[in-house]
C-alpha cells in the first residue's frame, strides 16, 4: 500500500472552514503520469477533503469542475434496496470523511481523476433507535429548573438529553425477568412498581446499564426520548459462567526463549511467544484501550474485568474448546450442544489466526496477525473490538436475567448463550472506534483493519466493478458510514497512526519469530517445541 505522509483537510462547519493537517492510511491506486485519459467508474469512501471541488477516495485524487454533475442517493427506509435519487448543486453536496461515493469520469495525468458525475450515498434520515448497552463514558447530563439536560455518549452514539426526555431508573438488581425481557421502555405501566422516575444522578456514570429510545434526524443528530438506567451487578450464575473459561497459564521463560502455554479445559495447549519485548508492547497497547472506568474499578468489584493480552503462535482448533474467535465477520446463530458453549467458534482442525477474546478478559493475538498489520492504529482497531466484546457482553450476562426475545423463544438462560446478532457486531464497531478515538488513534484505519489482518487486499476505491458491494467488506462500509455521520469535524492531525513505532515493533517481532512473516492465511504453522 502507498502512504500519503502529509495532507491538508478543509471541512465546512457552521462557523466556517477548519484547516486540518494529518497522516492518512489509504488504499492504493496507480495513476500513470502522462497517460491519456480513460473512462472509468469508481466507487469507494472519501478519506480526505481538500475543498468542495477536491477530495480523495483512497489515495486517488478526485477533482470536480464546472461540468461535473452531482446527485445524492438515499434509501426510502432503513436496509431498503429502494432509493431516492436527487440532483444537487455540487457546491452544496453533503460530503464528509467516510462518505460513500460513486464517480464517473476519467483518469488524467498529475491531476488525478476528473469526475464528470458524482453520486453521494446518504444514510436513511429520520428513524428511531431502541437498544441496550453498558455506559462506558461519563454522561454530561445535569438537572435544572426545567428538568435534566445535557449530552452523553451511549452505545457509540452522541445523544442529546432535553427536559422532554423521560428518564427512568431502578436500583433493584433483582427485577423479575418478565419485567425486563423484551419489554419496550415506553410501556412503563407494566413494571411501574420496579422502575421509577429519575430523581438522582447516582446512576449517571460509567458501568451503568442503559436502555435507550431515541430519534435520529437526517443530519445524524440524535435526541433521547427515553433513557432507563440500572446498575451493572454480577451474580453467582454469571460468575459460574465465566469460570468456564478459566485456563492454566504457564509464563514463558524469557531468558531462555522457552514458550509459555495457555491450557483450557478442552483442546491442546496454546503456545505463548517467549519474547518479553513483544509481549510488553502488545499488552501495553491493549491496556491503553481498556475503558477508563474499568481501570478505576477496585480489584474486589465483581464487574471488574481482569484484562490480559498474550501474543501466541497459531494453533490447530480441536473439538471441545470454548474459544471465542473474532474475525470481523457476522456472527453465527446461538447454539448450545451438551456442555459446550459455541460462539463464533473456530472450525475443528483449522488453523486459528484471528483474535481470540474470552469472556473473562483474556485476549489472544496470533503473531502472524501482528506481522500483517501496518501501524498501531490498525492493531488498536482489532484490540478495541475485542475489548468491547468482552466488556459489553459481560455486562449483558451480568444482568439478573436474559432479555433477548430470541433467547426466551428458545428457552435458553444466559449461561447457555454468548452471542448477539448483527446489531451487536455493529455495536462492537461503533464502541471500538469510539475508544480508539478517545485514545488518540486515527479512526480511518478501523474500516480495513480486519482485511489487513487476514492478508486480504484493501479495496478502496473499487474501479469498474459491477458488484462493488461484494468487494467491499460489510464492516468497512458500516464503519465508514459511522465515521462520516458522527466524526465530521474531527481534527485528524491530532490523531496518530503509529506507523514508525509499529515498524520498530515489527523489526523486533521478525527477530523473535521470523516464521510469523512467512506464514500465509490458511497455511499450516510450523511445529514448535518447548
């Protein structure tokens, strides 16, 4: 891939234009200097905006001129194939970093790609959202004579609370299951004895469970209609569930380069790389991405997660293990077989080269995955995804009862399940990207981090393709759309990619384990002995 070392961004805001200087990871496209113009159709995501008439899709420089026509395309409703196309003036086109565009034009010499037609894909406008999540950031909501008001980030979304927002709470962690299970927060009369009007700010803090009902305007602005808070408390059943994932861990002998091991109840031992510098680097990077509230919880708090990060060798998945593999793809269906819990479980007798995130806080990162990454921000995207999966799902199972209607339909309790549907995959991307941003990493690396980790090409832009959706991973499209809607005015010059630091780490990793760089996706790792 090519890297643009420095660029300037100008983005329009209500107060005017903002000059932004920064570093950018992008997909690559070759432009032949002096080559004649050739017609092309390009589809991809905006990665930099220089002005209203100049921007980049990947590393491709796009120019608009007086002859360029512009239009927008918006679905008639969420997840609909039917769209509404509108002609707009190019000077008023709604463009942001992360916007998906379709270009028709020609590749020129040093000027780049001259667009004859630009289509900007817009997300569905006004809609309501109603979900549940664990709050990870301190809400900035305060009482006044008119009521509660302020702003808070919940589930990766920025929400506005107004005096008209209905706030509910309960301090009772033993609410009967039928009061929580799949009941709309708007139907408060059904559980009015347990849920009360919000009177105290004691639950306005991280590590609090929240159900939200909000409206989202066409510009992405989110207004909370109703918020319901209750404490995150673990119980004996939840602790029993987490004990399933207890492993015997032998620390490597770093002075003699003897691998350590992680032995779960089922499966063969997983080898830990015996190089302390490599382990320390990944562990320190991972811990910076753990939410601040988790770091501040006392050691005896039952909801505190004991995060540990281990660089491991790839291994063969064997029957019976409880491994939780994260690969950036959509999760499967909840399955319970005998005494074994299945959640995105690696296929038997295949080589595991993806991140492993265990519910009790253990995160395993294969060395071959690290060898493919290009900078710290890409690794941060994967680790944030894994950390979020642990923090949010542990909160889910720490509740007094399972609330998913699908779980109740199949008669499963929360010790039998560990998987959410697609909306939870999107949640992991949102909250993971948010955590990256809070720690100062360039969030534009997130959409393609999984592809890079798996040794796949980064497709941005896609050129002259009849089916670009098949070439652009769903998580890249969703992540870019999320960034375009909620990080419009970000000063990317203040976000880091950590390319130089990561190249230094890769040199150390190559010295420690050169075989990690020779391994290809799907190949069998060389046998290693203690």
